[in-house]
C-alpha cells in the first residue's frame, strides 16, 4: 500500500506550506493566526497529534496534558506539531455500545490525517476502542505513526483490599444478587474504583491494547503499563514526540512495522498477558486495513499453547500499577523472547528483541517466569462446530478448568432484553449444568456486538454458591470480565448463523481442548427450524446505525465495514479552492 513515490517527493506537507502562490499564502497565513512563525514552514516535518481527549471519555480525560509533552518532544527534534481532535469513544458512557462507533472513529482518523498537511502522526489514545480505531484509520493512510497511550489508573482500594476496574463491579454485582452484599455497601464502593485519571487498571481491553502496541512495535517500550499519573508517562510522551520526527525523515511508515511478524508477536504477547478477547476482533480489523494475511485461526495456532505469565485481574489478583513496578511489558517481552519474531522492526528503529533485551522482572508474584507460569496454555482458543461454522472464541485463562469440557441443556435468551427480563425468574428451568445461550447480540443484531456475553449467573444459582456456568453468544465481553464464556459466535444469529436455531432444552457439547462446540440436534430438525426462522430486520432506517448494519462484517473478519478493508494511502487530495 505504501506509496514510495511519495517519499521521493518529500514531505506531503510541502504541497501545502512549500508553495509560493495564493494557495501557499492561504495555508500559511491562516495558521499564523495561532502565532506560528516562518520557521515552522521551512520544510520541517509536520506532526499531527491525533487526540481522542473528551470529557465524555473519562479514561482519556488527561490526554490534552500528554499532548503538551508530545509537542515539546516534536519541537525539540525540529518538527512542527499540530494537535487535532477526533471522535472519542468512552466505554463507560456510550450506548448501545462504544464498539458500534469504532469504525466511525477510524474513518474520522483516516480522513483527518489525509485531508491535512501531516507527515507523521502520534495517536493519543486510551479507552478500549480508541486504540484500534486510531490504528485502523492511520493504517489506511500509512504514514509514520506512533501510539502514545494514556496509561492505566492507579489501583483501586476499598475496605483494605485491592479492587479493579470492571472486574470488581461484576463481582460486587453478583454479591448483591447473591445477597452477600447490601446495595448500600455496593454504592459506597463506587467512590473507590476510579482513583485517578487513566484507563481501567485491570488487564481489560484498554491495558491489553496499550500493551499490545508494544508487541506490535507501534509504541515505545514502556507504553503499556506506566500509570496515567506517573511522570514517566509525560516522559514517554516527550520521547514519542522526538521519535516521530525522526521516523518521518527515515520514511518509517506504519506498514513497515505492522507486518505479519508483528501481528504474530502480538498474539503471543496477548496470551502471556492474559489479555482481552476483544483484541481478537481489533487486530483482525487493523491487519485487514494493511492487507496483512492474518486470520482468526492464527490466534489459536500461535497463541493457545502460550502460557500466561501475569497474575493480573481479571485472570489473577494484581493490577496494572503492580505490573508497572514489576517491570511492565518490556519484562514480559524479554521473558517470552524465545517465542517472538525478534527481528520485527519497531518505531524505535530497532528490533523487538533489541528493544527489550535486559528488561528485568522485579516481582515474581506479578510476572511469573516462562517455565513456572501463572497459567499454562492460556491463549485464546478458537472453537468450531455446527454451532459456530465461522468460529467462536474463549479465553481459558479466565474460565473454570472443569467447565472447559462440558455437555448441558440450552437455556436460550433471544435478545439482551429477554435475558434481563428472565435471568432471575425463580421458575427459569436452569441448573448449574445448563448452557446459557444468548442470541441477537452480535455486530448486526445488537447492533455493535455488545459486551454482554458474560451473562449474569441466575440469582437462584448464585445463592446456591454457583459462580460460573458455560455461556455462549454472538456478543463480546469486557476485557475485565471472567468466566467460561464462549464469545464471537460467527455467523451471528442476526446474520442467519446456526446460533439462531438453538431452542430451550437442546443439548450442547463444549470441548475446548478438542476446539469444538456442537449442537446435538440432527440436520433435518435444524433445516426445519431454519425454514421457520424470521429474517432479521434492522430497526434502523437511516443514519450511522443504518450504514453499520448494512456493511459490518462478522467477528471472524474483525467487525470492520466491508468498504473500509484496505487503505487509500497518503495521497494529497486536490485543492480546496
Ligand atoms: Fe475506558 Fe475501561 S472504561 S478503559
Ligand atoms: Mg471494555
């Protein structure tokens, strides 16, 4: 995709600022109203600082402060920094789900970069979807790019014990439903879970994606775990500002870093971190923008045998601040160096192996050694069978080992509303061996593939002390969640997948070691049910939701829009006047 002829023509910003005509006058003159001097138009690279700051996205609320440090670095290295806002996706507030808008934000990022005099870009991101959205957009333009993440919040602490973003909301919620925690206590805990700026401080999707940026080679070493409020977060922002200027001189485009080897490294790292299942769809979508051959099955083939080294929530007990003190992502990358493509090039201009050689693990309670890991064979497993012809995923490190091979009768919910209405019904025909099945919560069905795949355990079972059950859906789950949860079933029910054909009482066999998920109903009966199936009709007649439902691809293709696959490169569009 890289247009190398562009490199020979010099910086693309010259087609704005290098002109001695009325266009050049306009481009320079209006920018001068910000106080920029002639020096800034002398041919130095222009660095876009793509900022997903928003008051509506508290996880990214401090990114304007980080932008100042990036700017200092850009100036120090002789570049011209220009910060611009893009659509921000706040996981906590956005309804029906921030994931619905990931592709929208990626289009914003792509268009904003290409339409403007930008030679290199720093992506300031944090909350879950902001990282993949920005990388997808930047990949479709393919200029030199560095990711700077906002970093995780400080550890939560309540009544003397460590509490983690998301993970403990789920635990507390179940405790209230089980009757072991009062609603009053629950509400009191809300003041203690988010003690500083930054993103969720469990190994949820935000921390997973920030860490995987190191594994992909698109962020400086340390990016994943430095706390949001630590001075070293400012320092790495400054360094990124300096480094992006050099990358523009070197012509080190994103496509030179995001190679097949880089994605392979990220899959291995995700397993070692006990990272989020959401990384599956995000990395598939990013690879799709670059034309890198990378598939759902690569996740299983490359990652499922890799052990998890981290004792972090949701799989374990510690939090990102502990991880940072224990050595952070570089220490993990060094520990698993034998499993990585060490020669993969990174934004430092050095290889993955060179970046992390010598990084030390300082605390074996948090980062365990490769030969005595926290969990063996922990990477994401990809299941197939007549229930998921195009695949489904499960995160064994967050599951109950005894449930990984299980047969049980389906208890079917036809929608998220149906689930909410009936899950705590005392008459629900459910026991601990049942399989909870949720339909119509995938990309088209919800729409936006909501994070509700980790369905609540029925209250009457919680009171019996049941804490986990097999749950199966076309939805996603929060990276902070846990349980024996089969997700991303493809094709989804709303796209006519066999998940839509499951009925109460059907027997389902899950065999994670055997990688299968099978609905024990004969083909003739399934055909009969299919003939009766009403086709999915989206309630959205217009707007972005209409575009989404009409064009979104299935989970095994990364949930991108069909027309966004690939890139259009960094061409300079025609004049505006
Ligand atoms: Fe924003 Fe978790 S809600 S990172
Ligand atoms: Mg999330």
